[in-house]
């Protein structure tokens, strides 16, 4: 799929994404979640993004990652179960910070993210 604005140099081109991850159980209801994602756009280098997240007893998580673009990422958050049973109503609130090293740093600087997630299983 390709789309270009008339009279503009900016176009949307075909893009390809792939993401893989796993949950590795640890002790006391905690686990590690390694993920890797690949993003490809024609005429641009392949972007590889990795993240390693630690979650403890569905109470909080901590994560650290980076990308071959020079991005460094850290995140943390809390998980609140508001239902009567485990996983009934899950509310997550988190914070993430990205910093770009190298050539991208001057263009993009750093970013702050605030994440809100609500999931209901019943």
C-alpha cells in the first residue's frame, strides 16, 4: 500500500512489522518478558527494538530496552486488580522514558510516556 499527498514529497510506503516475545516464569509469581520487534520500511535501515520487562505478582513491572537507532528505553508501572477474582478487572498505569543517542538525539531529544490500560475479562 502506498499513498502520497499531491504536491508533497511525503509519502506513506509499504511497511513491515514483526514482534516476538515470551514469558519466562521465575519464583513467587514473578516473570521476565523479553520482546523483540523488527520494523522495515523500503529505503531505510531495518529497525530492531528490544525490551526486557520484569513483572512481580501482578503488582508492578520494570523494563529496560533499546534499539539499533540509538534509543534507550526504561519503563515502570503498577497493576491494580479491582475485581473479585484474579484477572477480573485489571487497571495498569505506567511511565516510560526514551532517550536517543547518536544522530537521532539532536532531532528527537527525549520523550516521556504515560500509559493507562484497562482490561475486563468477565
